[in-house]
């Protein structure tokens, strides 16, 4: 399925744009992580990468829907 | 009450102190995070903060609610700055009032520790010779 | 630097925050003590603070110096109000800046705990039916 | 010897004035405490009573000089 990815911080630098359409063959956050890291190996070097949908963090085994906008959340550093 | 803001202008310590003031409060603790002039000895020129705002607001509100739940906090204000900041500018203010002062210290410290772990805000440090997303890489 | 004041007018949180701000500070913690509206359920009308000023200033300075020694505090401001105060008025402000934020919380809490034990300042609470020197009697 | 006492807070209420001249037969803080408490038994009811000279707390075994101005410090309650 095709999903939309929105990237912040260093994640935006890695994919070189703020939003991309991404072709995902699996259906979980874990599937997305593997596909994304395969396409952009730079993600492997980060301290962490989390994913959020509808303003909430998603765990590895949670499902992603075709209409979801998935936010790429690299290590946060507020405060 | 809870006051959560992400602002692109100077943060106001006294506003936050005033917001959390309450006749039943035994103590108010305010944490103010400012921009440091160096990172591990390397001079910092300026900072940029970027937020995923809708989620950042919700994560900050979660922290405030957790504080009210766990420490009986009366009022909580959490303000975070975005955009370009100079050295000594205020990046974040967390103000908490509680019936007893010990709880205000604990709650405020919990709030800043948690904010730094969960709230989707990113800091880029600008050096003489380049720029770095803080905490991104080992 | 250390800024110790006993004042008979409104205390200024933002002045204290500004005083302790420093380019090397990783965290600023400000404790603000305000007048509560009740003591063990009994409504308080107002307060009066009285200080033995020369010694109170010295005891507050000792606390500030101890903080600089033990927690590497950069700047410390301790302001205490005297005279008549209404509910929610600020009685004391303690502001501390340190290189790392955890120390600022510990140092500020130490300062208010110690101030309440050693600094010769006395609080009288006024109730509907009388007045009491706080903590004088068991 | 004759010393001057200066009283704050509830101590001032107990001796009913801010300053008094006090005749002290002994020479230590402990001697002063005993004589003062004997003359004003209300002091016994306080949570604590400390004494200061030259803006410093004095311990029980410290000496008091004839020219000293001794500050009576009942339980403090600042903050």
C-alpha cells in the first residue's frame, strides 16, 4: 500500500525532503522500519527512530493503514 | 489548570509563575532552560528548535496531566520556544504549584526529564564549522 | 555572583531569573514561596514577616555560598519579603543556575529547606480570632 | 554582669519588650538560658530557643562577654 511519510529533524535531512509517498509491502510499524532503513541506510546510524500516527507514538507491532500519515521521529532534543 | 504553549517569541518566566500561583499552593517551582554557549567545549553560535507542533502540544499536556495525577499539582505551565535562539535565550519554562513544596520540586524535575524523552521537538546546534542535530547520533 | 535581599515590597521573580542567567548555565531552578490561604484547615487572613535583618542576610549568604561550593552553582539569588503580606503574595524567591540541571533542583531545594531552619525570620499568621507566631509552640 | 538582650518574634511577646538589660551571674550561653527561663517560664513552652551574638548563633558552652548584645532567637519560620 502507499502511505505518506512526514519527516522532522535529521530524518528530513536523510530522506532529503519533508514528505514522501512510500510504497509499503507489509502492514506493521516494524515492516515500515525495515523497508525505510533498507531504502535509506543512514537511519541505521541514528540513536533511535520512532513513528507516530495521529499524534501518537506507534509500537513495532501496531498496524499502519493505507490512509495513514506516518511521522518519522528521530531522537528528540527539546528542553 | 494547565497552560501549554509552543511559541516563536521570547518566553515569559513571570507569566508562568503567575499562571500557577494559587491560594492553596505551598510551593511553586519553575525550571528555566537556557541556551548554553558550548557543547563539550565546542563554542555554540546559535540554536534552532523545530517542533512537530500538534503532537508536541499533546505530549506536553500528557506530562502536565501526569503531574497533576501523581503529585497533586494545582496548576502547571509548560512553554517551549521554537525558531532561532541565541546564547542565554530561554528554550523552555516549566512551572508547577503544589500544596507542599517537596512535591513541586519532584514534579518539575519529572516534567523536564520526561519532556526531553518524549516531546517531538528537535534542536540543531550551529558551530563555527557546521551544524548538528543534537542527540541524533551516538 | 550572589544576590541576597530582604525587601518590604513585592518580590520580582523575573529579576531573580534574569540575575542567575549565565551562558554556561544548563538549568535554572526558581523556588517561589507564596502565602497560603489556610493552616491546617483554618483560614488565614494575612501574614506578617519580621526579620533580624543583619543576621538574616548573613545566614542567607551562607546558604548561597554553600550551594556554590557543593553544587557548583553559577549564580544564586535569595530574596525574602518582610512586613504585611496577603494571600498569594510572594514571601520568598530562590533562584539557582548550575551547569547541569539536576544540580539546580537539588541546590534550590537545599536552599529553601535550610532557610526555613536557620535564617532568623519569623512569620505571624492572622486568623479571624487571633494571631499566632508560626512554629513557635508544639 | 549586665548584658543587653534583644528579642524577636514570640520572644519579644514573652519578655514584653524588644530590649532589656539582664543581670547574668554565670558566663555561658547555658547559664543565660537557665536564668532567662527561670525568670520567664513561658520560654519552656517554645519548640526551641537559640542565642546569637554578632550575627552568629552561639552554642551552649560558648562564653558571653559583658559588652555583648545577645539576640533571642525563637523558632524561625521564614520562607
